[in-house]
């Protein structure tokens, strides 16, 4: 249940790692010297663009491999000093390329005939979207000197704050009484108790979790203020209207799409409120669902899975979609691409890191045997499959924007969930369909609360640093607006701003709405799959391959979807409403 990183490097002391580190220094020196010598004039642009891109591909591939190794190690061992030192060292080295990057962006920005130049070369045609995106973004570029200063200052600014937050949350031990004995447990272990079938344990874990945050609330608030303050400063300097506009541009998503999605979501919030109140009633609550019972089971589905059983179940059901997907998942399990064991020092939650340089992925999870954990593995394997579909693309065409990033993961999760629903009898079906709605609620309703919170956070941070008290009040206000009367307002989660790591990455602002888009887009895709299974799989694989070199609106067209239409998002939300209606009627039928 622990991953192997040997295909990256055997160790930091290995000949391979030390050789590549030296090779990186040479690559940076050549890259910088060539850019200095060649990018000050616009003559021979085709040759210069080709040469630069080839050097960039080599550098990016090497840097990505070198940096992934310590990054993955620190995700399971937060205090690993060697890995942390190498990460710092690599980030410092990366800043040395800033000048060359800016010179190239200015070079592209100064060309009036970029389209004509691209048409002369097959290699440039392959990177056409990448180059045109640079051309568009040059209007937000600062001077060479300013960009270099910003790049260097981030190492002692937002990245340092992020590192602090990662350390304090990964090492936080929660004091909790279990069976009459006080214990100190890692935060992810205590948070997993939210799924416990014992109601008293769920409430106790919730209270212990909230109490534990008081140990790190001031340092977390300082980190959050530092990071968001830096983001606002740089965003304004670049000429963006707001950090949200910057995020939309970086997400290759337009405001029309965002507004269409949120307008549809707001229309459907009352449906989710009905679900939360019904779940609350099932669990004995009359005034809405308490936060600590949000993930509570609604029935006695005691089945748990060993890690091997989870693997077999996932692979079997992936095979119903395609052999290629099933083979990918089996290979990931068999070759130890997954770190699934919860332990102290390991970060909570789950993620997938696609390692383009070695055409592999690594998946972090915290597996304790629940069906929810099985779904999480399926979800992260979906991310891995997305990376697998992109493995033969240029590394410059392999980076897809966040809103589309959740497509393959939610699609894979849906395959497994729907298979479980088909096998289930009424009692089990109630439990499973509730789980599906619960997850949708997290991605639609909770994400909406996080969007409201972050919007307000940026607005207030323009004026002052926010206190712990203010941050907690804002989070509660956002949750009340999103959850309405669905949740019991005396039992919300005022510290969700500490718990969600996304707030603490300066380059991942509004790392929330992409999840909502991903779910609704994926729901729409899955409906299309059910309509035409024969013709879907190949088109879907082509779609995933194209996600690194298209805007969201354009890549959606490959699947025949118009993301500017509120009706598309309504149609996906209707599928969730149908599940909510089924859940309520099943609960009534079973006398819940």
C-alpha cells in the first residue's frame, strides 16, 4: 500500500539523481545564454521559435522529473528534510530561467505575423495553441526586471507560507478520547471518522477536529493573509481586473461559461437543501443536518474492502467501459503507483500526479476500506488515465486546465458508482445513491460556499489582513448562503479555510469552481456515453488527448457540448435532482 518511486530515482544520493541535477544546471546555462544571444532581434523567427521550444521541452522534462521526486516524498513524509531541501534548491534553480521565459514571451508578443510563421513548420503547428496563448498573455507581462524580482520573491513569500501551512497541518495531532482513553491521532485519521457508523464518534471527531485547529489557527491565518496579499499585488500589477479574471484566463475558461454554470447551480440549490433535510430526518435531526453528520451512513452497509478487493472491483468495472482503461488501472496497482496507507506525516485527502517524463502516474490516497475509499481510488485513477492519454503528446501540450481536469476522474468514479447501484437492492441502493448525492453536494454546494468565501476573502484582503475571528465568520456566512436551511446552523465548520489546502497555493486561486464544472461536464458526457456506447470511447480518448491544446469551449465541441448554454448545466443538474427524488422516495418506502 506504499508507492515505489524507483522509476523516477532510487534516492537523492543515486548517480541518476545527481547526474540529472548537474544536467539541469547545464541545461539552464545553455537555455539562458542562447536566449540572451538570440531573442533580442526578430530575424529568422521560425528557426528561433523552434530552437527555443526544443530547449524548453528538454528543460521542462528534466525539471519536472527532478522536482516530482522530492515533492512526492514530502507528500507522504512532511518532515523529510532532504526532500524539502532539494525542493527549495530546485525552485531557486527554476527562477534562473525566468529571464529567458520573459525574453521569449516578449519575442512572441512583438511578432505581427505569428500565424504565418506557425504555418511554415509542422513542429510549430503542433505547438500552435501553446504559442498563441503566449501571444495573448503578453499583455499581462511585466518588465523583465519586475518578473525576475517577483519570481525570486515568491520563494520567500507565498511558497514559504505554503510550506509552513503544509507542515503545520500534516504534523497536527488531534487529541481525542476513544474507548475511555485519550489519544493523539493524525488529522486525516480523525477526519475519516466522519464516515463512522457510530453517531457519538462522528460528533466527537468533529468537535476534536475543530478544537485541534486552535493550535494552528494563527499561523494558518498569517499564511493565508500572506499568500492572498501577494496574489492581489501581483494580479493588480499585471493589469488583471481581479484574481478571478486571472484564474479564468489560466483555466482557458470564459466568464460566460462560469456565469452559465453558477446561474444553473443557484437555481438547483433548493433541491440539495431538500436532500440535506431528509438526511437529517433519517439521522434524527429536526432542524437540518449537522455538519458532523454530512458524511454519515444512512443505513447498515457494513461491507468493507481489502485493498486487493478494491483493485479487483475497480478493474472489473473499468473493463465495462474499455479494456484500455482497465489495463491502465491494473498496471497502476501491480506496479505500486499508489500510496494508499494512512500514516503520521502523510498529507490527508488524495491526489494524482501525472509524471509525463516517465509516462507514468503516482496516486496518493488514505485507504481504510470503505466504499467511499474505493470511489476515491477510481477517481484518482481517472486522473492517471487522463495523463496516460496524453503521454505521447509534447510535454508543452500535456497541461490541461483545472476545469477540464476533473472530467476523466469523475467519469471513472461514475462508472464504479453506477455498477454498484445496478447490483444493489433497495436498502443498499438507498445507501449508494445517498453517497452519490453526498459527493455531488460537496462538489456543487460546498464548492459554491468556498467560491463565496474566497471571493469575499480577496475583497476584504485588499483593505486589511483578516483576523482568525473574521475568517471564521466569513466561512460560516458562506456556508449558510450555500447550504440554506439544509444544514443546522449551530453545527457548521468555521475552520474549513484551514482544512482546504487549495487556499494556500498562490497559483491556484479559486481552486473550487473547476470541480463543479468537472462534475457537471462529466455528468453530461456520461449521458452521451449511455446514448451511444459504440461510438463514444474513441471520441472520448481523442477528447482527453486534445485537452492540453484547446480552450474549454473548443475542446467541449469535440463531444458536441456547448458550455455557454445554461441549459447544458441544467440538464446535468436534472440528473442529480432525479437522484435526490429517488433517494427521498426510497427513504419513505423503507420507512426511514
